[in-house]
C-alpha cells in the first residue's frame, strides 16, 4: 500500500516592483509531473535541488498570482500544493519550506508563509514562517525571551 502526503503551502510576497514568474520558479523550483517526458525526469534526477519536492509520481505543483491593483504595493502569492506518493517524512518538507522561504526573503519580502503537511495515517503538521530566524509549529509558544 502506498503512503501519500498531502501538502498545501502559501507564500505571500511584497515587492517594490513586479516579480516575474521565472524568479519565483528559480526560488521554489520547477515542476516535474507524471506526464512529463523522460528528459524532464532525467534532469530532475540529476538536479533535484532545481525542483519542487518529489514523490514517486511527480512533484508538488506551483501556482503564482500577481495582484493586479496598480494602486497597491506590488504583491505576489505563491501556492505550492499536491500529493506526494511514497513520502512519509514531514521533516523533509518543513526543512525545504524554511530553506526556500529564507532564500525568497533575501531577494524579496516574505509577508506571510505557511505550510500544512498531512501524511496519511499520521498527524497533520502546520508550520508558519516568520523570518529567517524563526519558524515554528502553529500554536507553539515563542521562547525568544529565554
């Protein structure tokens, strides 16, 4: 029986100018989907760091939305979502999320970011990114004063 991990993440980005989709893909990674040809899969196997997290049937998916309101500060929302087959470790996804949000925060402004990971037969986990120094589980107390 296969193990599936269901993932939903949102990263809200503010910027001082338009953010091209290519920049977002460079930060978070390319998709490698079940129906892609063998060249894409071969490239993904050689350079997995250039891709979104993978399962045995493909990667997570990525969607980019740009705020069309020209009177507001430019903003972009990135959604990362999907189902990974044969992955059962939420820690890997949390580490990946933190790394990508840190990278994004160095280039752009991460306003908000959250990821929810729901492995089948295990407890779901939700983490929120609060800057390069802080990422913690939802509901966890801040211990910065200690």
